[in-house]
């Protein structure tokens, strides 16, 4: 499997994402939306960064169970109940991403959501990965 990240000079420099990712491989893993649910199905964490860490950990656990690694992520969508708060915490969220997923960024988008499935959830991540 190979992922080639493209960030053309004519576009705004990407921070925490890649503008385009070309993926070649034999298996595509579609990852369901993950929030900050613990093993008992309860939302944990009071702050957006706390919930982001758990949601990303959950997404990566699902990816690992399917045989993938963080570097295999081709696309991640972040759903946030407060995009302004997400932007305000962008540097901290970037540090969390680096700690858990490294520096190979997938193509990403952040979408504002009125609310998520669990009322207490502040953020949800889904995506897909391409594996050998």
C-alpha cells in the first residue's frame, strides 16, 4: 500500500491535513464514526481535547483491529459541535494527533454539527484507510 500526499504550492499551506492523498492498495477500511465513548458506552471527558483524544484512540483501535496503522489513513472527517472551540484548541488537538497518529496527515475536513448521537459528545471522527 502506498499513500502519496500532495500539497500544491498554489494552495494555502496545510496545517494538520493534506490537500490530496492518492492511495493505492488492495483493501479499503471504512471506519465508523467514533466519539469519546468508553468500553461501557459512556461519554468520557469534559473538554473538547479530552474527548478528541478518546475519539481518536477509538478510531485508531478500530483501524488496528482491521489490520491498519495510523499512516494508512487516507481520509478523516471531524464533526464538531462547536467549530470555533475546535479552532481555539487546534494546536492542542494537533499535539494529540501527533502523539497518537504521527505526522502523516490524511485528507481531512472539520464539519460543524448541531449535535451528535450522544448529547454529551463534542466531537466525532470517521474515515477510511487503504491497506495492502
